[in-house]
């Protein structure tokens, strides 16, 4: 997998206590990496991080990404060869309640990671995770390309556009030599173990576990939903290519890449809830008509992933139904257990899903499985 790039490597993941960071750290452990994580705390209760007891398997460092000295100290201590930067204030709704904190965390946090990368002599590759929301959303029907305008209306989206601009300034100004760097702009991610506020699948899982209807705001809103392992496979493959690009025609250094669902297909919120209901008995939804008041949230957002396909030969593995099945199965295991027995630590289930996903990708001959 991933040209064996991570076996024995020292890999630093910021935001390792979060939804995507905890899956990425678990996958890196499976790939034989030595993993260090940096985050300010555990963002939710429950959490994927705690459910799989991840803290017991890696160097678990707590600090604020806005604190440059603390981050420098952590990176000096761990001496990573690869950094994946995911730590962020990642919620659109919270960004309206706490705009300054969102900009500071997402812009200054990215700046601090780049400064630490500039100083680090051990670092070989840096992958910065921003978002598909970094694009100015024109509500158009076409997929956004990496050359489209940056800058969203809400503070979260704008902060991710700012992070992109900062990163590409550093790439051009300081990283022509030294660590190989790139940014990634993935679409909306779903999967087991997310309990963030105001995200469709966590809201549904919470409601289902409490035998209440899930309250949804915009049933017809479409997003490039994908299983958490899909963009992570893109980040890991990009990291591997930044470490060693021999024999490949395109150089990913200094580039930005979209990672989105197979065939660019977007689904609606209603399709997500209807599909979850196939796997969760007695799951129901209710409409919240007042919930959108005062907030601008785009309804149409598509990603064009031709650049990732051409440069990296990367594409998504799963179809929508498979994505929902992985997601629903994970929450069912967490809440109900396997075979009626509730597991205390579901690391094995998480690793089993990663193995199943690797197998599905290998059967479909995806390049990173070689
Ligand atoms: N979840 C999605 O659908 C999605 C889609 C596109 C991009 N992203 C991006 O992927 C990354 C991870 O998203 P997620 O869904 O796992 O988010 P999350 O909220 O689950 O996790 C965020 C992580 O960042 C850490 N963090 C937050 N503020 C911090 C601070 N000030 N100092 C140190 N650590 C801090 C948290 O502790 C946590 O570990 C983010 O950069 C997000 O913007 C997420």
C-alpha cells in the first residue's frame, strides 16, 4: 500500500483527536508508521479517538495550534519526516458564533505549521488539509477546479481560502528546496466515529441512538459526500508521491488537489437519511424549517477531481451505497456491539473497515494499493 512509503516513518498528524485525524492516525499505524499527534483536546464526547483508545498507540501531544512555540517544541521533540496538518475549527455553524477563533485557528494554525516546517531539518513532506469550501461558491452546476476563485462567504470557508493563500505563498517563497509540500481540498466526509455538532450523519447517529427523529434543515442540499477513507487515501498517496515521485510524469510539489467522490456524483441530504434508514431499524427524520435563519450555507457544491486523476492517478473507490453501509455499520457496532455484545474498544472494527476498504481498492486496481 502507498508504495510502502510509511513503514518505519515518523509521521506527525495535527488534529489527531478529531474525526478525520483519528482515522488517518489509525491507518498510519496499520501501515507501520511511528505516529505523533498534536491537538488541543478531544473535540467531542463520545469520539472516535477515545473509542479506539488511540492515545495508547502514538505520541499524544496536547497543545494549541495557535501557539507557535508549543507547536515548535512538539515538532522538535518528535522530529517528523512527514506532517499531515488537519487541526482546525472545522464547523461552518461554529464559525458564525466564533469567527475570530475560526480565523486564528485555521489561518494562524496553518502559518505556524509552515513556519515549523521551514525550521525543521528532518521534514521531507508536508500535506496541508484545507477544504472544498475554500472556493468562492457561485452555486453553479459545474465542479470547482483548483484554478477557480478562492474565498467563501462564511468565516469557516473564508478561513480555509486564507489558509490556501498562505500555504501557496510559502511554497513559492521558501519551499522550492527543502520539504515537498501540497494542499488538499476534499469534499464533505462521512463515516463512523464523527460526533461533531451540526453535521448530518452525527446528527442522525445521535438521534437514532436515542430513538428520536433526526432533525434536518436542507433535505435537497447536495454535497460531494465521501467515506472518510477516500480523501485519506488521497492524502496518503499524495504524501507518498511527495516523498518519492520517481517514474511519475507530474510533480505534485507546490500543487493543490481536490479529492471528491467517484464520477463526481453528489448526493442530497435526503438521500443520505433515506439510505441510513435501510441499515438502522426505526430511524426517522423531521424537518427544521427555522434552523437556517441568519446563516448562509451553500446548497450546491461540486468538485472536479480531474487534476488528482491526471497528476496522481487517484480516484475514489466506493459508490454511494457502499459509503453509507460502512458508515451505518460502524455506528451500529458502537451503539449495539457486534453479535449483541458491546465492544469496549472498537479499534479492531476500525482497522477491519480500513482493511476492507484497502481490499475493495485493490480489487478495483487503484494505484495506491500497489
Ligand atoms: N469533516 C469534513 O467533512 C471535512 C471536509 C473537508 C475538510 N475538512 C478538514 O479536515 C480537517 C479535519 O476535520 P475533522 O472533520 O476531523 O474535524 P474535527 O472537528 O473532528 O477535528 C478537529 C481537530 O483539530 C483540533 N483542533 C481544533 N482547534 C485546535 C486548536 N486551536 N489547536 C490545536 N488543535 C485544534 C481538534 O482537537 C481536533 O483534533 C479540518 O482541517 C477540516 O477543515 C473536513
